[in-house]
C-alpha cells in the first residue's frame, strides 16, 4: 500500500491524539478515585480539564505524590 506523505501524517496525528486522549482520561479517572487534602482534588480536576495534555502530565509527575493513602483518608 503506497500512502502519500499527507496520509501518513494524518495517521500519525490520529494516533498521537488517541494516545493523548487516553492519558487525559486516565488522569481524570485517577483523580476522581483518589483522596486528596482539602481542595486539591478540585484544583487537579480543573488543571487537567482546562490544560488537557500538559495538565495530565503535570498530575502524573506531581499530583500522584499528593494523594492521601486510602487508610489515612480524611
């Protein structure tokens, strides 16, 4: 199958968008299932929603360490 450069670029863009969407969705689900101190959950949700891809990456780098362990939940 002989794809042109535009078709190949389109396929790559679609694959990247799918990967970014999955990362964003996983971050949202993880935030909703986790316990945080005070208003941290709302702040992380707003960050991930309004800064979609970079917010999710920032959450995975910083936010996961801010979660409260299930046995210490307030």
